[in-house]
C-alpha cells in the first residue's frame, strides 16, 4: 500500500442526496480496484466492478474474522464484536446462521405479511390525522421497520427511543467519540442479556425465545452469540430499512413516468422494490474484509493482510451489467442483485425486507396518491458517515457505502381531497359582475332594460323558477355587438378589484378554498357560463383546474381559461375523470357554491359530498343581494 496514492477517503460526502459520490463511479471506470483511506486513517482497497465485488463477497480469501488479527485495519474507531455474525467466517458463521434462518424462512415471512399490512395501515391513519408535512422516516418508515423487527426478535416495542439512540451511535463511523460509541454498544448488549432472561421465563413465538430454548437444550449458541445476533438484527433490520424506504420513496417521486407505470400495474411493486434496492441500497462501511493471502482481483494484486471494501452500491451501477445504470427502470431485464450481499454473508433478512418495502411503499402511495416532497430534493436532510446506511439501505454484511441519510419533509398531508367551487350562479347573481354588466350595457348605448331582463331571469334561476336555457339566452344578449376578448379582459379586471376589496359575498368561500390549497387538496373552479370571472378567483386560491363551457356553448363569447365543457353529462364525465386521475377516495369531495346542482352531480358519480353549498351565498342569493358593500370598485 505504501507504493500507492489513495484515490479518496472513504466514505466521501455526497453532493446529491440520491446519487453516490462521483469519485466512486470514476474509480469504477478508471481503476476498479484501487487504494483508498478509511475514515479511521487506515489504508484499504476499494472494489467497484460487479464481477469483482461478487468475488470479494464470496471468496474465502477475503475474511471477516481476520479483522481481529493484530494490526488489522478498522473502519470504525471501536473494536468489532467477535460474537457478531457479521464478523464470523465459516464454520462458526454457518452454524449460527442456520439457527437464525428459522426466523426468516419464507413461510415465517409470509405469516408476518398481515401484521406488516396492519402496522402500515395504522401508521398511515395517524399520518392522515397529522400535519400536512413531516419527516417520513420518523412518522412512517422507522416505526414500521421497528415494529416488524421487534416482533420478529421478541423485543418490546416500548423501548423505541432507546433503540434509536443506540443505533445512531452504534452505526456511526466518525460522528461520535469512541467512548460514546462503546457505551452504546455495551448498553445494547446488557439490554439483550436481560431480554434473554425475560424470554427464558416468558417464551414467545420469536427469534430470541427460539435461540434461548435451543441454547438451554443443546448448549449452543452461546448467550454471547445470541446477544450479538440480536444486536445485529435489531440495528441492521430497522435502521437500514428506514433509509431504503425513504430513499425509495424519493426515487419514485423523482421518476414520475415509472410511478405512473406502477400505479397502472400494481403487480409491478416487487420489481419496483428490486430496482429501488439496486439504486439505493445497502451501505456497510464497517463490513471490510482482510485478505488471508495475495489475491489477484481484476488484474490487480492485493497483498495479504490488506483491508478490502467491496462497494456494493458502486457495483449495482456497473454499466457492463446494467445498461443506463443510473436510470430507475422498473421493468429492467437484468435482475442480478448484489445489494443484499453475496455468498455466506448474504443478507439474512432479505426476504422480510422485500415484503416490508413492497407493502410499505404500496400502502403509502395508495393512501396518498398526491404524495410529494415538501422541499426540493437538494434540501433533504441526510445523516452522513454512518456504518450500514447510505440514505436508503438494507442490512447486508457484504455491503459498502458508509453514508446514511434519512430524507425528511416528504409531504403525505392527508388522503387526497378535492374542493369544487361552483361559480355558475355565484358569479352571475351574487357578485359584482352585475355592476360590470350594467356599466357595459350603458357604454354600449343599449337600454338598461336589456340588463334588467337578464337580472330578472337570473334571480328566477337562483330561486329555481326559470329554465337554465332561457336564463342563459337572456344573459348572453348582453354581449351582442361587443368585442369578446376586450369584454373578457374588462370583466376580469373589474371582478379582481371587487374580490380584493372584500366587497363580495365570496369571502368565506375564498378563505375555505385557500385552506384546501394549503392542505394540498385539489381545488377546481366550475362554471357552465361566464369564465372571465374565474381567473381572479383561480389566482387568489391557487386553483389546480378551471372547468368552464366551450365557446360554442356560450354563443361564441370568449370565456377566458377554457376547460372541459361543463354541460350535463359532459360535466359529470370531466369530474369523474379528475377524481380518477387524482386518486380521490370516497368521502373526500367538498363542494362550495350557491345551489345544489353540483352536489347532486357529485353524488351521481358516486362521491358523497362532505361540505354542501355555501350557506352565506345561498342566503344572500335568495334575497337578491349581490354585494357585501355598496359602491363600485376603482377602475
């Protein structure tokens, strides 16, 4: 090693939270087996190519137990645990792993599936009732992973807070001083030693109880080995699962085409998980190996006694194995997977992790179809320089990357909802457009009787006494001989001034729509007639869509921001389409307006309405009152 200059220090801090540092990929291209410096200052070799990584993870010349040889390099400043399965070689490793496999058999994992689904549902219920934005790791991913792994091990979930503090220190490479890391390790061992006594007295259907029974009957595994296994499974089985679930969610949100594919075909979730793990999985900065002889790896001779770090994350982006390796492609043909490790130390919990991820991600996106990042991706918080995680990792003894980060600020809010604001009669019979139309009629030189006729018809409609077609014809007579676009612009300006002044009986509805917008709901303005008034409201409330009549349905009048035709069945079809595309569940429709027409329409398409017509608008419309305050707006 003294003849070589290290390419970089491992781990290297990321600049993009979802992409490995450039120096890793550069090493893969230029020097796939290269010298590096570990965080402890010890020298090591970095292995980057897929084929070479598989060799380093499976060839017995790359030893884990040799970490305890005098002078061996370390990835952490603290002593490794000799009773951890992570630091064992066969045959001791084989014996202990065979016993532990019982807790992670395919049959047992399948029996856990209903429990995982129920835990996910409970957590999502709590998220739905919570604030509109939050840290997905803390409100969903961490409690989900911990509850599942605690049930598997037989660990009381009530000790949740202690696990988090221990894990943060136990997994740290450089963040905490050695004495603090050692104390966390000692506290965790003492905890599991006490748990062995508890499970001996009160056995359950869990891994610790099973191992204690085997120990008492056969004398092995030793209690120290049970403690080491419990510590490993608890930490690796929850901390890294948290990061991969959060990182996978962020990855899907950053690839909307793939997310759309997944929504269209939920059967692809297992494939989606595999691709998430490939791009985001697992770390393992402490999982170095020591060569027991000189090894020629990829044309480079690694001397005996050298530390080797097989970079699973870099291997998972090897372009010789994965075309377009940095792209997230759910239907990728090559499913070769090294993210869970390879060889004797292949991740023992891979099957359970796959089930947790598939259930956790599907439940999350089913419940919150409009889930989005509450902050730009570059502002996600990441927990740098930890041992197994990389922001999105799984437990894998043969893993590589030593940067851990939990994305915060994923915005689940509450189940998607839609707020419809029907402005057909609201903006005709209740608001300031009457004043504008009177002004327009005067300016055109036509008699005010034209306006009065329209007003009488509109009042009749508000009171349910006139056919809509007759009222519409009377109303559109106001536009004869005018320039449509100029009229629309004048109408928008007039109404915007009225709206800003607070003069209209729209204040309550606009405030309600703004609150819907703040909560992340879809806000839709609906009009079957006069659209120039829609733009000012849309701007004030931040509307997602405006549905109004086509020009030909309003006598050729320019209607501003055009949407789907909102007449009869066309309106119902447009609403059904929006509800389906936005993933709006039943019971999440809100309607505001001065009459019940659209309430009936929403019920007709199978969506009961939560909020009915705006009572303030209804009361004043029935009284023929158009404005809250007298006078005209400034022009």
